[in-house]
């Protein structure tokens, strides 16, 4: 049986999940309509091209209309697809939230196996990493650096001030569901895709171009010693 706060959270997640799913369906239908319209405009452009360059029944300038319309549809189509992808990410966000609330989340997220140290004094006993682990349950990071930070927190002690600060941050974010949804949507493209070690190596590597200053008359890649 769910407690009242959990019931409220589950109801809100279910409501938002249904809304996002319905929005995805609407965007899919709009996507198909735009595809059909682009095809019709393309056919119209071919017909006008034949009339303009073949029997010359129409001015060739009429081609500007379907070409302009087609280009406008391309822009609109991309915006619709981008919005649909964002909505699909929102669906995934609320799906995962529902899975946590209904205790069916194990094996559906990032396991964090790479952070498991067999020699750690309590990591295995407390199921910090792996399937059904604490890391999988609470991890919402969207970069490798974020995941490594969470793993470091789980693997090591913290001062009382740090613990209280983290609890305050959790409490602040707990009711800001729109913010958490937005962060999840924006971060989906870079989840586990940025390697902080590689960035650090790149940032500390010696410059490819030698020291010097550009000469006013030099080309863009020529430096003056």
C-alpha cells in the first residue's frame, strides 16, 4: 500500500506521462502530414518545371513558389521532429519515475559496474553498484563526470556540512518537477557520452600551433615568431 505522498507523486507522474504520450502521438501525426505535404509540393514543382522549361506555358518564375514552400516545410518539419524527440525523452523520464515508484526499476538504468571495487569495505555488502543497486536507483546523471561524482559520494564519507547541503539540495529539487524534466530532456544527448579524462588530456596538452603572434599581412594560419 502506498503512503499518501507516494500516492500523490504516482498520480502526478501518471498524469504527466499520459499528457506527454498524447503529445507524442499528435506530433507523429503532424509529422506524417508534413511528409505528405512535402511530397505534394515536390510534385507541383516538377509540374511547374515541365510547364516552364518544356512547352513554356508558364513563366519559370512560378517555380519560386513551390521551392519556397518546400524549404519552409523542411524547417517546420525539423522543428516538429525536434519537439517530438523532446517529448519522447519526457516520456522516458516519467516512465522511469513510475518504475521507481512501483519498484520495477531494477535493471532498467545505468548499473555503474565500472565503479565497483572488490576491495572496498562495504560497496558489495550494501549493493552500491550493479543491477538493483543504490547507484542504479538514484542515478540521474547525464554525463560521465556526473556519474563519477555520484560514485565518489557513495564510495566515500562526507562531513556533516556536506550531508546537510546535499539533503537541502534534494529537498529543493523534490518539488521542482518541471526543472527535473527539463534537465533530463536537455541532457539526454550527452548521457555518458563525454569522457572527462579525454577532455582533461586535451585541455592540458601542448598547443598544436607554436607561440607567436599573427602578422597583419599573414594568412589565417601563419604566425609571426
